[in-house]
C-alpha cells in the first residue's frame, strides 16, 4: 500500500527553490534540503527523485510563477514604450531588493556548462523575454514612440 504524503508538495518545492536560490546547487546538500524542507530523505527522494530533478523542477517553478507572470502582465501583446519602461523599472527594483539576484541567471552561471536542463530553462526565459521585447518595440514603432530604423528583433536580444 502506498503511503500518503503529509506535506504540501508545492510548499516544499518553493522552500527548496529558495534554498537553491540562496546557496546555489553545489552548496546545497541533500542534508540541507532535508533540514530546510522538514521532511526525511525517503520522502525527498520519493517525491522529487533526486537533488538534480528537484533543482530542475525548482527552475521550472521559478519560470512559471516568478518570471513569467510579470513578464506577461507588463509586456503583453499590445505593450509599447511605456510598458517596456515599467518592466525595466520593476526588474531593477527587484534586483535591488533581492540579495541573491536572478535564480535562472545564477543557475546558468553555475551549471550551464554541465546541466542541459539548466541551459534549456535559461533559453526558455531569454527567448520569451526577447520575443516580448520585440513585440513591444514593434508596437512602440507603430505608435511613433520608437525609431523605425531600429531592428526590433536584433535590438530585443540586447536585454
């Protein structure tokens, strides 16, 4: 008979994400995770398979719940110049408040050379950002708020 979990899986995922974000992958041990999450090793492995899988799931969660909601809200399909400015101001403000920087950027710096899943997560974020900025620049150009001489696709990759 399968045992039931006595914890909220998403809550523990958030706690693991925050620990990885703070310490990085290499400096977060399984013992650290067990202590932080307040679950035993068996539950950790039974729920998340292994440390690498938990890290990958934490990156996915970060994209879906932390990165993408404000991106989609501020750089929506009709976004223009003012929306770009609002997004950049929000991002700068978050970076001043967040002592650990961007979780995806940190993961890329630490693990992109050896973990394909990290590389994929980073690619998803940066391609989504570039696409949203490109659309907003093109909208701003149509509204006369941005020079038509700017190549929106090329410029959007500088963010």
